[in-house]
């Protein structure tokens, strides 16, 4: 992705704003030197930047994620900080209380890490393998579809409805995910198809 | 949004009604504060509560939830009576002059053609008089008694300031002050913007709330202009995208429709979709419907979609009901008529009304699959959490799969924001544990299912086995592959119709945008309105030029906005009949005598003469609709109806409960409460510290707003002996919850129809899992009924009772 | 006969030779030295936090954090041990008419004409002053000290109260240090006094010279211990 | 015509390449419990954070950004019926939105006053004056007052010295914590995290001079909207601050969650750290020196042979003694 822009301050493009000029006036050099231990060392030094947009509301603020390790180099990347993207026309680097704390959403203790299954009547989740979960789900789908698919209505008109299984789509997945989801769901004849926009 | 977030800085007046922008969209609200600081713009807030938006407003007025139509019709009446109308705009760009059929009328709160049995209207008479030339009859002088303008005047006549005060509880003086402030924006050089959200949609008359404001904006000439428009502040980061891509029971990507049983074949389906212009020389862009539909079918089923099988028309399901929306599906589920259910990044147990019913419905499923980066209450609906989720785990026979997905930080792709900007983002973090991309999960489920049908056959396998799925790795299509397919490409060489030797797009290449799509099966496109997002110029959604020529807030070089990178919809209406900007200081585009050009992509054919072609090209009329014909189930004009649960009767016709055509399931009728049992008017909302049910998993946001509470007035607290910070029980006909009491001056009792109405505010961010303290949400109490047109649940207005109580008991082992 | 004129239990004469008079029992002496020690520690740690020029004193306690942590505990020790002491001595330190006379002729004492002063009971006005000053100041110090003991009582009082407390604490500390100096010096200047707090007894001559009335009483009441 | 844009905290995104810090020991103008501080080699431009209360929507983005930038971990408390959370500043919460519901007696309209509380970075810092530990509190020539935790002894004197009741002592490591004005960010040309995050730019950061100019524009706008007493809060009692407020009711700062009307270092603290210290030292000195001198010059009070004999005599002829 194009990171050159990140260094090009917004105002250099859109006219100088107050602090833009003043911070220059305060004489900040870029000499390559270790930070003196007097103030806390700047914690983003030598981190990797990645552009993203906030996943919460529809303002879609630009954010920059700072990680230890570079995903694009195939490294393990651990996000250590997230901050607003100054170059973004809408949020101009600002973030709301949710966006400003995104790092702790990424690292929430309640993030899911493994496929889990709860058996009928059980009082617990048990870890299962992806293959087991996906094969089982595909089988359950086929079983229900084959049993309850409505190919034609009373008048003999092909209607191809599958009403006994439903799919509720997300509102924060990407358009690409949504489109792939649409294709899969529609191909099966599921009509109970809806998303967060409804509520 | 018709306009962009960054366009709000160009406004003179911001009206926040049916929303709470500062609290729900702080960084978008920045542009309101910019308009205030740099243009001297004013901010009006109308809300049952004095919100954080109100805290920075220039004028605040209270209103009883669910009565917005009375308020807005009142403002329309004020503008008409005081000649505060942008006449040139109204006459040229709306259907004010169209003559309506004689049969149409409105009496005792009902329009012509009501059938109480069906709870529906026969809308035949809700239409224009069509002349012998096949075009709608108009009277530009607006003298004809049956012209839309005069019918509108008649319709809003009852909405006097006194009526508004009586119904809405808004003091007359405050209402009139707001009328004056709004009326100022009827001049061509002053614009007003409307920022709204679920405060308008979550009502049984939600769609009409929005129509009422849209009509007001039209007569003020504020649609299509800088700093104007109807701006729906969508709730989630890609709720716009999922709607655009048609992930709904009755939709095909790009706002095309899934057929109904009536449309037995492709011919009958297309017959109702010719969209012939209703006035001479109009564009009526939907005439291209077939191109988009066929291109979609080709994207779905490739070679299996051919002219001779009507482009696989029969692969599509056909609906026997208007839609299998979430309310209907949970009704069916609760009746035991649904076996399997998928929740992809969704938490219905806390999101849908009448939680008791949702729990009982989920318990009747054979299997449930949830895909989410976080724990959700839904995936653990079977788990007993004491008072917080008191279920009998053993008796619940549902098999549940909880699949871990990646989150935004670990995936690439695009999201459509409220301003229709498709913004690409990049993955920067390693997913935790075995978490996988949703595309991987959907791909894996599909290839496995397809394999089963290939091997074993089964019920109508064709649409599954023939689905176009030619991705490099069928197990996980890449975001780029999918984005390109959405944009569309040529299947065969596309030749210039005027010169067949000229190849416009060679076979296999990306089309430039939807203008190159065809209805002969030579193009494919997953979602026509997005076309142009990823063409031969590359991924336009990843563009990052943040220059803004003319400082209009358009940012045409920044990512991609649908349609055709257009930032302000209907922007042709920013110019007068001759194509000159109403306000030269706020020019968007302009007609130079030969073509349209300016700072935004014109929302009209570049060479369409301003005097000939109307600005609203998606309408057959070429103009906007003050009178919406039969396109809405509950009336061509918005009319006042009370919520299904209301503290007062409908003053127009006390016999009418709620919206007369809203769908109500038999089982739910008995679950509506009366004001005798439940005297207080409850409403639900978000708080700025949290985002739905996600941030309660975040230690930071949990610290900023740790525990579930309800907000009540000091008056109600005194009456009920409720202490600030004490525990209260709030219950409706459908459920009971416990919360801390937040006693505030920001909520005051409203005088409605002679009685004091107390408002109880219930925020929605707590559940029984996460970092924040355990709690409940308003959906435990909300009624199971939706809007008459789009079935959005009436979560913003219902009745409850309240009393002091003891803390909730802890989890029973 | 006033409280002050009553003989203390444990006081007794030993015919000797040499003639000695018991003044403090082992318990009383231990008590005195614990008090003395804690007062010294308090003075050092307190002064370290009182003025930057003496901050180096924190090194004796292993740095500022430890000094801040220990000082209040020394205070508790001082308070407890001093008040045990207090209840043994307060009677003998009650003020009498003679004390005025004695004070009025204090000049003669300094000049070395002690014979010109009236005969005294067990304590002279100076000693009594030290005793009561210590009692009062320690009371002020302990109360104000607890108020500013943020580690445990940060939320107990308002900032305004804390500010007054810390001012009172420092003023009282200064005074008690002065009294301390006076006490120590008097003990040294008046030769033969120190042994009262080390061995517990004084010579007959010392008693005759400084507390003749006390000695007379002991003799008169046959308060004679076994001869060595 | 280009419309003026709001001031912003940073012209560009934070640097990730190593940069030389701009705040070093050489830039100190005050150092706690240190009399002999070498004068700074250069004078940095004074900076300031301006908080426009009239633009603040109380979203708490500043609190959120502060927690994330400073890696603090505030407790998840109970709801006690107010929006202010956590309920007070803590060693893990350096800044706090304080909410006040105030009915304006003149208009009878409710006003929801929301003030971002936190260190004001006074030009005359009471915390620094009170601090007994050399170098635990420092003041840079750009106005930032910072705590140096290696030197903090946790005595809590700063809490008593502060006219705004800001510093808090950690129950964990017993050190004092408060807003640093993100000295680590300012040191590399970035504004404070809270100002960067603030959605409505109610918090802006720049040179104090520019912030005052910006405040004037805001005050003019507020006056045009009927706030006759709108003004800048830059209290002279502490020689001005490097965190300033624009208040719609600058005539009564106390309505904003008890913002002091005329803050100054408490006279009690002044006395304690002033007079008491010197007079006290003098007293003790005199006492010590006096006794020493007397000890050297004056004769000690010795018991004589006569005294001893007199005592023995007394004891031997006991009965007669009773005269």
C-alpha cells in the first residue's frame, strides 16, 4: 500500500493551519539519535504502519495501526497502537472514544481463537477442528435443504425457496465478504436472508 | 447520505432530529462544529432527551418519541402559509404540479382504499392522471385543485402549532422558533441539512418520518445542494455496503429485486420494470434495469446463465411474501418452522425486540452457526447467567457452532461509509489463534456443500453446482478477485454500437463502469452501482489523493464513491432550470452551454440540456416526489400515527392503533401493553462511550461507561422515590430488567393531550459477556412489530413501568 | 500535699558508700531510650523531607520512598512509647508554687549559684517544661501526621485540611526538635544527670544539690534500700 | 476562497523513524527541591492546550486516547448515576470529563456543562513548589510540567501543593501521576494524544500565542451567539497556565464542576514551604549553637564534695532531718 502519503501532512495540501506552522517553529529536528531517557521514549519508533478504517460507525474514520513486525514481509505482526490518520479527509486524525481504543478491541480477552461446538443440551462449548465444524455444517445444510426445499408452488411455478434455514449477515464485514456471502446464500435458495440494516 | 460527511461544513443550519450525531458519530459531527465555527451555522436539536448533541446546539426543543411526522408536517404547513418556499425549485424539480386521480383522498386518519382485514390499502387511486399522450398531466400554475401542491396544503392543514404542542408535547413557542429558523433556508442561498438515524427509522412509521423531512427539504430547495440533503447516519461501518449489495430477503445487489411468485417468468418480471418516462424527454435511468440484471445473473452463474434459459431466472428464489425479514424469520423460528440459522457478525439476542421471544425461538433451532471475532450473547444464548440469562440449559437441544473470525485489523477489503465512499483497507495484524477470514469460512462452507451435491445430488443442485466460483483458491476468494467481479468485466469484446469495428472493451477486461454493461450476456457485474470501483485503472477504492479543489468537501481523488465516484446525489439540482448554481459561492456543477462540469461528477448525462432533463433521473418523472404515488404502503403523504404502545390515543382517530398497515403477528397482539398498565414512554439509544455490544469487551470503553443504567427525570424519580445511582426494575408486557437509575434534568415530563408523559431512556450496550459489568438491553422490553414498509422494529417508542428494586442476584451454578 | 510532692514508687536511697539514690527503674529507662531513639529517627527522616538541603538524609533509610514509608511508623512507635512513659511521670510533673520561684531565679542557676534557689522535689521547672512540651507537641504531631499519611488516609480528609495539617506538623516538628536539644543539653550540662537514665541512680550529692526536698523526703520516710 | 481550518495538533502522522527528543535536561527552567539549576541554553516556544468547553460534546475520546497512549489501566467501576466515569482522576486516569447540569438563571434553559479536567501545567506550579524530592517534578521552558517517576518518593506533597487538585498517588508503586501534556509526543513534534483524538477539535494544541489568538476567534463567535461573558481561562493567580479553557460563562468558572474562580498556590502551602522552612531551620540552628556555645564557655553544673557530705549527713541523722 502507499505509505508515502502518510508523511505528506494534510495541510501542506490544504493550506497551513495554526499548529501545523507552530510545531515547525518549535524547531523539531530529525537527527538520527537515541532518545534521551528524560521524557518517556517515543513508543512508535521503529513500528510498522498499516492504513485501515475504523470498523465501528459509518463515518469510517481513517486509522493507522502500528505493529511490531510486518505482515507484508510474512512476519508475525502484533498491533501495539492505533491512532487516527491525519491524511483522512473525514476525521483528519481524530477518533471517538471507541476508535481511540481500537487496540483493546483487537486484543480483547474475549476475542475468539478456536472453533467451538456446543452439543444439544450441553452446558459447555468444546473446541473442535475447522474441518470437523465445516463438514458438519455443510452436512446439516444439505440435510435440511434436501428435506425442506420448495422447488415449485401449487401452480407448478418454479420458486426454489429454502425457508427452513436462515442467514443473518454482518454489517461490519467488507463488501467483498458480503458479495461472496451473497453468492453462496442465494445459490442455495435461502430466502430468510437479512442484515443489520433492518434493525 | 445524499451528501458526504465533509460536505456538512457547507451548511447554514443543521437539524438533528431522529438522531444524536454528536454521540453516535462524533468524528462526522466534527463537520457540524466546523460549519458553526467557520460559517456561523446554527444547530437545532429536537429530541425527547437533552442529548450531548443538544449540549452544543443553538436551540433545543423536546418532542415525544414517535410523533415526528406531526412536528414536520407542522413545519411544512408553516413554510407554505408563510410563503417560505423555494418556489422555482419546487415548481421545476418536484411533482407539485402533477394532477392526482380523483379517487384519492384522506379521511379520519386513513387514505382511500383501506382494508381492515388485510391491514393494507388498495393503492390504485394513489397515482397521477395520465393524459392521452401517455404522460402525466401537470398544471405548472399550481392552480388545479387536484394538483399535488394543493393536496399537500390540504393534508398538512390540521398540523397547527397547537396540534403539534398537543401531540408532540413541544411547547408552541419553541416549535415556532424552530419553524422560523428552518424557514430562513427557503432562500436559494441558505441551506439546511438533516442528520438523522435510528431515531426516525425504528418506528412503525419510520419510513414516513424520513419522507416528511425529505418533502420539507424539497420545498426549501435543499436537496442536491452543498450543505443540504437528507443524511441518514448509518449505524455500522458497512451497513451501507450490505444494503447496496442486497443482503436482504427481497434484494439483488444494486437495489434490483428478487422476483415474487406473481412474476412467473423473466418476461413478466421485466414487464413491470420498463420505467417508461412519465414526462417527455426525461431520462428515467431504471430503463437500464435489464442490463444490470443480466450482468448480475452472469456474475452468479456464468455460462449456466444464457438467453435461452432467461439468464437462469429460475435459479433465483421467488418470494411468496413481501420478505422474510428478521421479524418474520424469528416468528417462524418460534413456531418451530426453522431448523438452521447463521449469524455472521451479528448478535440478535441483544439486537432484536422481545428478547424472551428471541430466546425461545433460538431454543427451537436444530442448529445455530455464529461467526464473530468476539464472544456474543447469541452464541451463548443457552448458557445460564442467573437473572441476566435465566435459561434451562439442559432443555435446549440446539447444536451451536461458534466460529472465530478475523477483525478489521487482520483483513483487507472495502467498506462503504454513510457518504457512499468505498474505502479500501489493509491487514496489519496477525489473527489470534485459529481465527479465519469470513471469505475463507464462506468459501469453505460452499466448496464442501457443492461437493456434497456433486457427489450425492439432492434438491435442485443446479444453482449450487453451477455457481460461478472460478477463484484462484475456491476455498478462499481474495478481496481483489471479488472487488473486480463486483466492478464487472467483458465476457466478449464489447464493440461500439455506432462503429462495430471499434472494440471498447476487449473480452476479459474490466469494464470502466456500469455505463458499459449490456443486457445480451456479454458483460458480468456483481453490483452495478459499485461498477467503477476496480477497473483497468486499478483499485479506485484505494486512491488516497486528499486534495479538494474549490474546497467543496468533495475529495474526488479520495477512494471511490458510488455511483460513478459521485459525492453529492442529485447534484444537478444545485443549479436552476438554466443550469446556473442557485448559490454561486456554493457551486458543485454548472452548465456551460454545452456540457455539465464542476467539482463533482454531474448526476445527469454530461450533455443533457438543463431545460429539458429533470435532475431526479432515477424517477420516471425526472422530478422528485412530494406525493409518492403507490410506492409506500402507508400513504403517499406522511400522516400522524401513534406508536403501537403509546401513552395517548391517536387524536385524529382514537380507533387507530399504531400504523394501520404495519404487519402484526397474531402472537404479538396480546403482548402489547396499555398506558393504564405501563404509564411511561420508553425509548432506546446508544451512548458515545460504546459501540453496540462490541465495546463492552474493551477494558477502556468499559471503564468509561461501566454499567447498565436507565435515565429518568427528577420529577419521575421523586414520584417513584427512586434515588440517583439506586437500582430500579423496568418492565414491559414482554419482559423485565434491572438497572442503575440515572436521575437527570435532561429529561423533563412532556404535556401531551392534557397529561404529563414521563420518558424513560434505556441505552443498549450491556449484556452478560465482556469486560463491562453484566446488564440488560432495551430489547428485553421492546415490542415485536416493525415499520409498515421496511419492517424495522419499533424500538424507539414503547411503554414500560418502573419501580425501585434490589440488585440482581448472581449467577446460579 | 500536692500530687507533685508525692514520692514516686521505686525511688530509694542506698546508704552505700558511696551514697546513691534510685531515680528510674529499668522499665522506665528502656521506655525513655525507645522514645529517644524513635524521636531521633523521626527528626532525621522528617528533616530530609522538610528541606531539600537535608534530602540527602533519606540515604540513611535507603532512599526517599523508604523514608516516606518509614517516617509515619517511627511516629507510631514514638507515640506509644512516650505515652507509656507519660503515665508514669505526669504526676511528678504537675506544676507547683515553688516552680515559679525557681524560674524567677533561673539566672542564678545559669550563673552557678544554685544554692540561692529553693529546694526542689523530683523535678525542676525546666524538666517539667520539657515533659509537657513533649507531650503536647507529640499529640499535635501524631494527629497532623495521620491526616497527611496518604498511603492509608488519603481519602479521609479534604486537601484544605491536609494543607493545615502539614503546616502544623512542620511547625510542631521544629519546636520538638528545639525542646529535644534543650533536654539533651541540660542533661549533659548538669553533670551526673545522665547516669539516672543509664544506671538508674544518682549520687546523694546530686540529689542534695538539685532535688534536696525529694532527698529529704526519701530519707525521712526511711526509703532506704538494702546496703551493698 | 479557502476557509480557515481549525488548528490541529499535528501537521502529519507520528514519526516511526528514530528522532531526537526535543525536551532534555537542558530545557528545564524549574526542578523540584533544586536551588542551583543551570539556566537553559535555549528558550523553547511556549506551548498550550486550549480546551473549548463550548465545542466539547463530552464524548470522552480524550480519556480513551489518554489511556491508550499512556498505557494506563483505569478500574471498571460501578455506575453511581452520573456520566462522569471513572468517578475521579486516578493514577490511571490523567484526564476526566466532568459533567454538570446547570440551569441558566437568566434564560431558564438547561445547559450541560462538560469540562475536561486534568493538569493545567501552571507557569507557577504548586506541585513543584511543594515537592521535597530533587528532580521529581520538572518544568520545561515550553511550559510543560512533568513528573519524573524515578525521583518520586510518593509523599503526596504535590497533591497538597496543587491549586486544582490534580496529582494522584498510585496505590501500586506509590508514585504521583498526572497529565504529562504528552511530553513524549511533544518532544518529537506531535501534539498530545487527547488533542489529536478530539473529534470536534474542542481540544487544540499549539504555541500559547496561537492558542490565545484562536481563543479570541472562538470567544467572538460565542458572543455572537449570546454568550456575553464568554472568555479565556488563563488564571493569573498561577501566572497563567499551559492548559487553557474557553468558557461560555467565564464570569463564573466555578459552575464548571468547581473550576477555581481565582486559583493560586494556597497561602498555607506558601507559608509551609516558605517562612516555616527558614524560621524553623533558624530556630533549630540557634538552639543547637546556643547550647554548644554555653557548653564551651559556661562552667558545667558540677556536684561538689560538700554536696555529697551534706547528703550523707542528712541520711545519717535522719530523725533531725524532719524539720
